[in-house]
C-alpha cells in the first residue's frame, strides 16, 4: 500500500461522557467525509475529571460502553480506529489501566497497549498530577499490524522515553501514534520538540491526537494535535479548537528517507539492543 489517509482528532473532554462521545462522533464523521481510512483519538477522550474517577468509570475490555462505541463506529464506517485511551478494569481492584485499543476496519480489536510510564508531576505547591495513584502501569510494548504496515503505540508521557519508540522501530514501526493530554506547562516548551525528535530519530511518521483547553478548574491541556513526516516536518496541526486534521501517509516517501539517510541501519544493535540483533 503506497498511501494511507489518516486523521488525528483534537478534543477538550470533560466530565460528561455522553457529551464527549457525541463530540468524538461528530469529529470522526468529519474525518470519514474527508477520506480518512484510519482515525486516531486523544488520550482520555471519553472522560477527564478528577483523577480517581477513572477507577469509577473503568470498563470491561469487551463489553464496556466506550469500547462498544468505538467498535460500532469502526464497523459502521469501515475505518480503523486508534482509540486514544480509556480506563479499563485491572486485576488490581484499586486501580485501572490507561489503555489504547486499536480497531480494524471491521470493528474487531486488532491490538492494545497499556500506558507504561505514568505521569507524576508537581509543577507547583497547588498542582499535583499523580497518575500512579490510580493507574496500573503497562508491562509490554505494543505494535499493531494494519493496512500491511506496523503501527507503534505510545500514550502521552511515554513520549519522553525514546528507548520505547526506538524499540518499536526495531520491531518494524512505520507510524508512531501518541494520543496525549499534555499539560500547558510542559506542552508549550516540549510537545513539538519531542514529537519531531521521535519522527527524525526513528524515520517514521508520527500522529499525535491531543486534548486541548480547560477541562475543569484544575486541568488545562496544551493541544496542538499534529502529524509529522519522517523528515521531521509538520504536515498538519490543530489550532485551539476541536478539530480533525487529515493527511496522506506516503510509504514510498518513508522508504526514500530511510534509503537516503540510512541511520537506522547504522544502529549498533549488539551494544544497545542485543535482543533485537
């Protein structure tokens, strides 16, 4: 497959899950009308409220309300969906997982990823983010095969750990998806730089659907959803509004970049990644 049309959705989700799903549906339908074959949602697209409420709203992987919504949309429109992230029930009753589910064009779950790196951040005395208090960290990296190509999965804070995306690349990744809800404090200085760095160093496309704006009195997200090519150039970017950006992923261009600058072939795998030699 030479090209794949993908969409990245930007939202400002709040406490009302029905309202969030309605917003997601409208934006996703807009993306379908623009020709998207794969649609990616942001982190926690169905709910952003108090952190502990994620446990209350944690769903079953197969029968949850949000899971059914994503399955239904995917099968109805014949599009693949990278489902941002939603809280799923964990074996630990006191915690949930922050999970990205990926659906193929028939609405079947093609793969999933539980966020490995949990965001604990204290920007000041009044603000504390403590994802580890309610979420169980993932224990495996995840790639998904769709449209004959390999998709790699990060969630938000994972973006800061280049060893994760490099390992995904060693497993054949062509597109890195980074559903996120970057804070305003970190996003305005780090978001674009980190995304472009992951694209350049792994010579892959990066699609980063994000939350933006004020969700409640305590939470503001940076936004700037973007799609980046393997040369590190921004192909499309959202402004401060709910929107869907759509781009063609050109795998022929991806091959040209990797042949023209063959840095991936020069990795000293025997020193850094002996298991991937």
